[in-house]
């Protein structure tokens, strides 16, 4: 039931983002370094990494999440699609995680190009970027539509 609610919330957030005047929707990809052997991830695996619930990729290698800057369309769209969380719910989640000592939110990068560069340089990192920013230095492990 929680997964169904999460999917409904994500669909509602995406619908609002698409019909709100002056907003657009980007096609996002979740990326890892081209040097990372990971073939693909599910949405639930990506959500667990970005919410601090998993610190490793399925193959056992360390996973370090990298966020886009707070307030960007890409960040809001990513969390709505993958976790079903709005910016307010995400803030509450990380407040609880930090307060209880269970984790810290991911580092932030300025934009898709910065995320791509940082992920390309570190096989442990995982991030999300606009599909148009893809190049051979990184590989998509999940495509969000």
C-alpha cells in the first residue's frame, strides 16, 4: 500500500509540474561513472540510496549519492518520481535522519554538468542529470520518464 501511495503522489506531483504555467519537465537519467560495473538499478534501489537507507550498490561497492541544487526542477522531479516525496517531505525526512544520527543528506552540485563531472571522476558516486547532459564519461542505470 505504501508503494501505491508513493506512486500516486509521484504521479500527482508530475501532473502538477506539467500543467503549471512556466514549468517544463526534463527527461532525467540516474547515472554512475563509466568505470562503475553496475548494469542497472530499480527505482526502489535508487530511492534507498538517495534517502540514506542503503549505503552500497547491490554488488557491495560503496554508493555515494549526489543531489542537484535545492529548488531545481531536476531535483524536485527526481524525488517526486523516485521517492514520491515533495521538497517539504524530503526536508522532514532528512531532519529526522540527522536528528536520530542515522544519516546525512547527499552532497549537492550546481547543475547537471557538475553532477556529471563529479560522478565521472568517482566510481562510488551516483547522481541524476538531464538526459541531454549525458556523455561517454557516465552511464545511465535508470531512465526516468
